[in-house]
């Protein structure tokens, strides 16, 4: 891949992966409630699911989605429903002590992978990368696979780095959120604020 294409890819990857979205909201709240170690499966699931999505888009699914408005609409509605269900689950999460958190089942690897296929932001990003970097260009058919592998490699690194950074932030806030004059109040407020942010993000993506 030419250097200018690679630099443009790195800039876009930085912008898209490190700006807040459903993945980062969820992993921050997950680490704040359950700790950094519990958030690691989700951190790994996000790039794993997105790489599968990107491979599918580059393999032809992207063209099908772009050509079928009804299919795009169905994906948006499914994504909205899934994100709102996660927001509701987050809003109802107990803000009590660590013993209570240990009894809850945190979001895991499977949920993280599934989320990528119902995440409108992930689809938009995959379609953009496929059109601009991964699809073969006229007279350069032999470079298509190396270009796709470069995109997948970059996104694997950036996807994990982004989510791990947000998870580390959530874990750093964990002690403060668990404290306060009324134990659990800060955590409950944080969970509900995260749930509202997740729901607003889902509604915003429905319009795009």
C-alpha cells in the first residue's frame, strides 16, 4: 500500500475508533463496574467482530447492503433494538458493592462480536474502508488482497487499543464510583448516564 494511502488509513482509523460510540460507552461502563480483567473479553470481541464484518463487506455483502434500502433499514432497526436493550440492562445495573457486581453477568465475547454486526457506525466504517482502501483498483487486481490484509491488521490493532484505553479509564474510575457518602450512588448515576448516552448514540445512528 502506498505511504499516502497508509497515512490516510491511519488517520481515519484513529478518528473512527477513538471517538465515542456504542463500543466505547459499553466497555467503559463494563470496566467501571466489574474491573479491567472482566472487560478484556469485550475488548477482544470488538476487533474480532469488526474484522469478520469487514471481510464480509469486502467479499460482497457491502455491495448488497448498499443496493438494498430495505436491508439497510432492517439492519438499523435491529441495531437500534439491540443497543436499546443493552442501554436498559445498563440502566438497571445495581450500583452496590463488589459482591453484588460479582453476581452479575458482564457483557462478554459473544455480545461484543454480535454488536459489531448490529452497529451502524461499524457498518459505515467498513463500507468506507472497503470502497477507499480494500476493493481492487483498475489495473491493480494483484494488490487487492495485500490491501485488505493491511486494513484488517491496522483495524485489529486500533480496535483493541481504543477499547482497552476506554476500559482502563473505566477501571481507573471504579474506586471513586464505589465510594461517596452513600455507597453505590455514584455507580448507579454513572450507569444511568452511560445508558442514556448509549441510547442517544443508537438514535443518532438510526438517522444516518
